[in-house]
C-alpha cells in the first residue's frame, strides 16, 4: 500500500507491468468523450431522435460491457476482489435505487437497460481510477481532452457539421461551434473541463503548456456560445483559487466559509424579495432558451409524485412514456432530450428518496472530503474547481446520472480521485 502522500493506491511496479488497465481506461474515455456518432448532424425531427437512439443502443451497450469486463479483469488482477470496495457505499445505494425504480416504472425494461448501463459506467470509471491511481488516470484524461480540442479546432474549417447549420430545431444555434459533439452545450462543457484540468496542472516550465491549452479551450468555449458553461467556469476557477488560499489553516478556512455563507444568504434573500419577478420569468416559456417551460412541467410532476418518481431514465428520449407526457399540453415533451436541470430531473425520475441518495453520493460526500483540512495537496484546487463546475452546471443542464454524458463522467472521475487517496501532489504535476 502506498503512503499517505501519494495518489497511487497500489505499488507502481504492479500497474506498470501491464498496459491493459491503461488501454481499457482510454477506450472507456473514448466511448464517453468521443462516442459512436462523432460529427453526426443533430436530428431535425422527433422521429429522427427515436431512430438514432434505437439504432445505436445495441452496439453502444456491447462496447461498454466489453470495456467494463476488461477494466474489471485488470482491477481484480491488480488488487483482487476487494477492489469493489472502491465504490462508495452512498454511490452503491444510489445505483441500487435506480435499478429498484423499475418496480414502479411504466416501462420496467427501459429502466433496467438504462440503469444497468449507468451501473456499468459508474463502476468502470471508479475502478479505473482506483487501479491506475488518480495521477495516471487524470494524465490520460487530460491529454485525451487536449487531443479532442485539437480535433475540434481542425474540424471547423474542414467539416461542415462541426458547426450548427441551417435546419436546426432551434434556429438560434446556427453558426455556433460544436466540433465532434452533437450540441454546442456539450462542446462547451468539455472545453470548460479542459480549461480547469490544464490551468491547475504543472505542465512544462511554469505551466506554459497548460496555460496555452487552457487558453485554446477558452477560445473554443467562447465560439460555442455556451453561456452556462462559460459563466460557471469563471465561478469554478474562482472556487479553485479560493481553495488554494483558504485551505492553508483553520482560520483561513473559517473566514472563507463564512464569506461564502454570507454571499449565499444574500442571494437567497434577494430571490425571496424578488420572488414575483422570478415566478413570472419561469412562467414565460421563451425564457432561458425554452428551459422555463421544461422546468415548469417538471415542477408540476414533482408536486404530484414527490417520493418515488417515474423510474430511472424515463425522462428523456422515451416518447409517450415520458413522465411529463400527461402533464403538459404539447407534444414537444415526447421527444425532449434534456431536463436542463439535473436536480429537477432526479426528482422526476427517482423521486425524493432518490434525490436524497443522489445528493449524499455526488454532492455531500465529495464536499466532505474537500472540506477536510488534510487535503492541503496540489490537486485540491483542481478537484474543487471541477466539483463546483459540475454542481453549478446541473442548474442549467442535466448531467447527474446521465449515463455516458461528458459532464457526469467528469464529476465521477473527480469523486473517484477524492476517494482514492488523501495525498494528490503528483496529480497536478504531469
């Protein structure tokens, strides 16, 4: 077992003797961050969404299961069956609840397929970080995102579908950069994660390589016109810098925590005083690029089904089986592919019980580990920035428990790194 001051959870020579864990992890990241439909233009009609989803499911599931088998084999070979304890109890309970929701879902087969794939992806990512060690896993992730960024830039002048084109469902998207991704918001989130990973990593003398790549990722982010990712990135970077300053001693941490609490209370007070204006804003379907209509429908469903929800994975790309189908008066809900709020979407699909389990697994548990004063290592600011970005991004997009969504994978890798070891100095020196 490694000492407390290194993130490598196993003897380095054990991992270095085999390329299998690294190759399997790289394959998993390629499936998540590149996928099977790179540069495919987004569908322009609801039927196209359903056709594309059903066509890609079988091959996608086979590839994920095959990759998961390789990762499990490598993990057990390195450490034995005890490696399964790397999955936090809170995460295990959450995944079990997602599977259990098939018992009351109108389409249990759909829930089991999607929840099963969720289990495969979550466990595979956690076992990969545990087997390789966070330092090596993050190095592979970091340079893979750099390669994706290069491909995205090269695709803009060479591939027409790398930009949102005419015929989009939303005409406002036309011209926005999306690279190899299906939507500019996905490209924006991946670009923001790339900025965080390279700004907080010592790459080259005085991190000049990291700064250059982060600057390039920022430019691509700006050209996607993904306002949510850009805004939350700024806050996340500030949180990372504040963590670096505030976690030097107990007094600094207390001052910083008090300042954050005061700002949060001021924001809540402002919202309460101006609640009528906010209510009118949410009632307007055109606000927040159409998100307000989805949020309103979600809130109405949650009010009538507060505890169990409709079943995991039933919200998106489920046609008439969508839990909101009978809640709204339009057919648009039958082909909506995003709840545009991870917190509300969890409440809709796995209910209040699932929401509590999810907050314990993906917010409270990681925050507790970040809060510990013992995390005075080089990776703390980067992990804090990644965590804050994920938590905030879910107020405008649905990343939590979204299968192989890039934002969800980024949060899972952050959680896995926090769980894998206390010392993280080497994590940011590659």
